[in-house]
C-alpha cells in the first residue's frame, strides 16, 4: 500500500512524526503487508528553525520531494502547491493521500488528490472556529468535505462533521500531537533560566498584520506578572523590525525554538500565551493554562474546561487573565485520547485500503 503524505508547516511535522513512527512499527510487525510512505514537503515553512530542525530532531524520513513554494499571497501559494502536488501525485500514483491540520498545504493536498480521484485522509478533521475570515477555517472545511476518511481528535469534532452531513468515514482516534508529546518527553530541553516565566508565541496574520492589535498584545505581555519568553516566527520578527518595535525588558525575544526546546519550556513555564492552535493543546498536555490571543478557537474542549481563555487582542482586563493563568487548573489526561491515536490512524488507513481492494 502506497501513501503520499503532504506536509508544509511546523504543526504538521509534529503530527506526521507520530504517524510515520506508527507506520514504521507496523512494517516491523507485519512485513507481509508493508506500507510505503512518501513525504512531499510543499516548502510552506522553509526557515531552518521552522522546518528542517523538526525533520532532524524527530527523525522524520527525508521528503521524496520539496516543492520549495515558500511564502506569498494565499492564492498564489495554494495555486503553486496544487500544480506541484498534482505533478507529484501523477508521477508517484499513491493509493491514498494523507493531509494534516488546516494550512494551505492541507488544502492543496486535499484538492489535488480529490481532482485526481485519489482517496484522501484528513488527520485532525472536524475542527471549527466558526470564523470564516480565518484562512485556516476555509482550509479545514474544504479538506473535510473532499476527504473520505476523517480522523477526528475528539468526539466533539466528530459531532461537528455529523452536523454538516458527514458521517461516513469519520472516526475518533484522539490527537496525534498528544502521541508526539508523550513520546518525546525524554528529549525535552528544559531551559536553565531562573525564576518563573510565561511562554508566548504570536504569529497569525490577524494579529501581526494589524499594527494596533499587535501593539495591544505586546503591551499586555509587558504587563505580565512574570517575565515572558517570546520566540519569534520569521513573519513576526520581520514586522517588528520593519516597524521598529521592541518590547521592554519583561519580554525576552528569541529565535524559533526547536520542538524539544518547546517541550522543555512548556514543562518549566508558569503559563502560556499564544495564537497558535497547536500550542494551545501542548499547553494543556503539559498541565499549563493558556491565554489565547484570538477571538475564537477551534479547540472548544479546552475553553469548556476553563483550561484555555480567549483574550482577543489582550486589550481587556489582562490583569484578571494573568491572575487566572497563575491559579490551579483542572486537566484530564484522556481528553484527546490515550496516546495511541497514530496507531489507530494506521489501522483505519489499512482497513480502508483493504476494503477498496475487495
């Protein structure tokens, strides 16, 4: 059975590492029915700290091809990905295409495969923020509606698909990022900085491209009761440099952190402030409260548990948010599965493949 996996951005590398490891385990245990996986990297994230370091550290197999698309307007980027992925799919003729999450790479991979009548599996299906102004919302909706296998991280995600009329091929497997979080804990690099601190990441266009919104967020970080470590996405650094913005000494600007550094910072930090979807979950996995600098989140289970609070542009009562973040929280280990989501993913993919062959 031949799988083609489409990757392009940091969260997808983490998710794919767990599934690729489960594929390797299957091949060791069942050499009579091997899975042949090829990875196509779109090049959406191309900076070493946002891409290659994840392949190196997490021992992800080298991509069979890198499209080197880079950044740019959504239409141009997605169009270039579509053309490149269609070419690769025609050449490699996979039995199935795997896409992850909600990036432009996800959208392009799902559309290219669907138009070539190649079955699509969407890992992390069924999430909704209900804000179609977010490009990610459009990407995940389209991917869900062209996929025939929808691998959901939670029962809530499966129910959302049902509300949209999608029932066939939907499975709750848990979150493959939780698998990765558990597996790589032994390699976490704990920072040696003294005293408590908060870990923050800000990268979404809705925050970085709006000067007033970005200023509000940075002013809030400067008021944190503990120092803030802020690794900068390349786009965020570019905007800060262009506008000549430098937060005060309470905010420590850093280069992007490797996954193992992120795990160590999550272990050591007091709480998290982010606009990232993935880091919201990783904060929860680490037992840390999260302030989300967005107006909506697709991870509604976390807000329902009050492990995550939406802060918008952090221009409101940020002191109350910080006080909440430093207070004890409630965390359920099995909210996103039992750490075997990637194994369940591979089992479902194999069963679907056998049914197609009958």
